[in-house]
C-alpha cells in the first residue's frame, strides 16, 4: 500500500493542477481581454492546448494509479529504483542536455547570421545559465555523494 503514495501520485496531482490553471488562464485571457492581436490569440490557444494535455494526462495518471493493484505498483516501484534503470535514465538526461546545448549554440549562430541580436543574446544567456547550473549542481552532488 505504500506504493500508492509514491512520488508519481504527487506528480500527477501537480500536472492536473498546472493543467487546470493553464486552461483557465488561457480561456480567461483569450475571452476577457479586448484589443488583442492575432499573435496573442495564438499564444493563448497554445497555453490552453498545453494545459488541456497536462490536465488530461494528470487525470488519466491519477485514475490509473487509483485502480492499479497494489502488487503491480510495488513491482513498478522496485523496477523504477533498479540501478540499471537509474543509470539508463541518467544517461538519457545527459544526452538530452548535450543536444539542448548544441542546438542552443547553433540557434545563437543562426540568429547572429540573420541579424537578430536580441534573440541571440537571450540564447547565449540561456547557455550561460545552463553552464552555471551545471557547475553548481556538480558541486552540490559532489558534497552529497
């Protein structure tokens, strides 16, 4: 029974809450504000759509966890905490981070080549933030482990 109160349940509640807030914000902003532009309408449509997906995903996850037998949840938790799966997850996130940094660097060069200075500065700022985050996380994890 302990498995039913794992991190996944909290994550699904958070997804549901963030999705609900996004849907409400998108709908209220789209219908209540006057003097809108097409870009604003499109942005609020994306916020509403993304919020709807998160809301539906969170509700489906909660319903699934509610009606899944405790033994199956226990097996899933043991499998999730397996060392091999943790290593696979860490390597996956590492590959994702490398791809994100490389794509942000490429975007900075493309923005400079196209003459868009402000987006290039923002992209380079994002690269600096990711670099500083990597250094701080490395220090924190070295002290903990």
